[in-house]
């Protein structure tokens, strides 16, 4: 039950991605197709403000629906000063995620914060090489090694931030927690010998840097962007320090490449700048996504008390088999889971240099595919083969499919186990669970919940 609920909520997290078609030489023999129907709106501004307003007011789905019902599944518009093709539906999802005709291009502000040589920026052999390094540390058998430290981190976080409190803001709390969990996975960082201080300082720089990703890229004194850029540079220096320390250990045969992803990248001969870029990218890819997943899982379970009760029952059964203080194991998690010129698409020609706006929500909110799509119903994902291809893809599909999906699953299962077995919760009075996308999912007041501690599997 919990595992199925994790899947359903992952969808909310991964929607509205921007990618850019790669150039591909046009076969001269083919007749020229028209560009997609639609309008570019006002020069430069296009539909940008309307799009951002729809995200902010959480009416993005309606906005997308209007666009598709007016122009069909392939249409043109202009976003962020760039001509854009919007592709809706399962074939649009397939085309964007699985086709080699489409490459990712980060907005300039993101490239300046994270770097330009991440796994998202390289193609073909270079991409396969970086991906193979990461996957070694993210695939299911590698995740076994994280369960005990995730267990320790989650309990430590709940003791410090939830225990003894009547009310908690879930989103900020989950951001802190997932940052710590990712320090375990990406830096193999413990808590002793400066580990605590490193996490605290890096988390401060990282928080500031993330704001820069959506800031106007104007590097002038006193702009928000320049402050974020400075934080990114300080963060990069900290990662560089870790690389130097790991390199020294490797050279002195005090470590092995299989110890952690950074040491493996050093052993593979990746230049330092490229390692730093990829570490920054991993932190971005892993952190806010998982924090949103956990927050929205709590929100949905609050609104659906039947599902909540089933999850509590399932998790309490597991808790009853443990002696006090015994950590969760990989097997326990198993018991929780029974559960370059132009391109052509849909009869249209999408010129080189246009963006493609992909919207997995158009299939995930399609009532002909998922009846009553707004209803929180984890059971509908219990039989994945019943879901039409490319209609439900929270972790993407194709060559860039999320390699961290198992890590996200493990951290979510461990965290939810303790949240449901140690506390009862309800949305706090005055918190209605509403949220915006600005552009990241952002629940109002961080999703305030009232907490009631449970003693030994029973209500206190
Ligand atoms: C709820 C959590 C998560 C969600 C919903 C999510 C979603 C996604 C999606 C949809 C993509 C594919 C993007 C595309 O094809 O354009 C992706 C890529 C990626 N994700 Fe995740 N992710 C999550 C957690 C994580 C975690 C925990 C990690 C690492 C520890 C991670 C690392 C990555 C990386 C490195 C890529 C790029 C892969 C490549 O380009 O080959 N993600 N993620």
C-alpha cells in the first residue's frame, strides 16, 4: 500500500519539463510540413506571464487543457523568449523522453549555478559513461547499503525536529531531511570528524544556490542572482575540497573506487570541474524532488483516511516484529512493496532551436486513461501492465530515465515508516493543503500538520 502510494505521488513531482529539440538534417526528398498551429503572442513575452500565473495559482492543468482543446495535441507558443512546441499525450511523452531527436538544454541561470558539464549536458558515449558510474551507486542492490544509515538519519531528524512539537511545517522539514539523506548517498558522509559542520555549511550554500536557478541571470552587485552565484562558488569549493581529500586517499591506497560515487569519478579520470558539476546536479535532482514526494504523500494520506489507516496498519505490523532500537532492513522494505535542423512530430515541422514543452500531466489527468484522475487511489498502480505505455512516467523513460528512482523509493519508505508509526497527524487548523507551483511545488505554509506522538505502536 505504502509503495503504491509513493508511486502515485511521484507523479505530482515530475511534471512540466522543458527540453529543446536537437538539430537533425532534413531529408531533402520529404515535403515540407507546416509548423504547429497556435500563436507566439506578444514579441518576446509570448505566453510566459500567463503560463507562470497558471503555475502560481495552480491552474496549470486547466491552462494546458485550454491550449490542447484549442489547437490539438501539438501546438506552438512562446515561453521565456523562445519559440516553443507543446506536445501533449502519450505519443508526445514517448517522443520527448525516448527520442534521440530531443536533447535537454538548461536555462542559463541553471547552467550558471550548477555547471555546463553534467550528465544532462552530455550525449551518447559521454552520457553512457557518466550514467554507468552513477548507476553503480543508485541501482537497487546498491541501495541495500543505504537502508541502515537512512534509518538512523530519519530517526535522528524526527527526534530533533518533530518529537515534542505540537505542530510541524512538513515541506521545510522534509527538505532538511532529504538533504541529509543525499549527503549519505552522494558524499558517503558520516556525522563525525567534521561531517556535521560540513552538512550544515553546504546546506546553507545549497539553499541559496537553488534560488538562483529561477532568478533572472543578471550578475550585477546586489542582484539576487549574484548572491546565489557566490553561494554556488562557495559550495563548489567545498565539493572541490572533498574531491582532493578522496583523491589523496585513493592515491595512498586507503580507499577503493567502489567506496563512493566521487571516488569512482576520480578513478575514471573525470576532470575535477566535471565531477563538481555532476555532484551539484545529483544534489539538485535528488533533493527537492524527494522532499516534495514525501510532503505530498503526507498531504494525500491526510485527505484519505482509509488509505492512511491501511498504511498505518501495514507499517505497524512491520514495527511489531522489531525489538526496540532495531533498524529497518532491506527485507522490511520488500514487505512494504507488495504491493539539428528540424524535427517532425504529429504531422508538423518543429524548427531547430524551438523548445518543447512536455506535460506528463496531460496523460496523468486524462479521465479516459485514469478514471476520476483527481482521486487519490494508489490501488490503480498495483498492476503496471494495465496502464497504457507512456501515460504514467513519474521518473521519465528512455535514455535519461531517473537512475535515482530506487533511492527515492527507499528513502520514502523508511521515512514514512517512522512518520506513521511514531506519530498521528492531521492538517493543522487553517492549513487547507493548497499549493502552488512557483515553479516548484510549494504547499501553503509549508503544509502545517498537528502532531500526536504514539507510544509503542499505540496512541499515547
Ligand atoms: C521523487 C523523486 C524523484 C523524481 C520524481 C525524479 C524524476 C526524474 C525524471 C522525470 C528524470 C528524467 C528527466 C528527463 O528524462 O528529462 C530524472 C532524471 C535524473 N534523476 Fe531523478 N527523480 C527523483 C529522485 C532522484 C534521486 C533520489 C536521484 C539521485 C540520488 C536522482 C537522480 C537523477 C539523475 C542523475 C537524472 C539524470 C539522468 C540522465 O540524464 O541520464 N533522481 N529524475
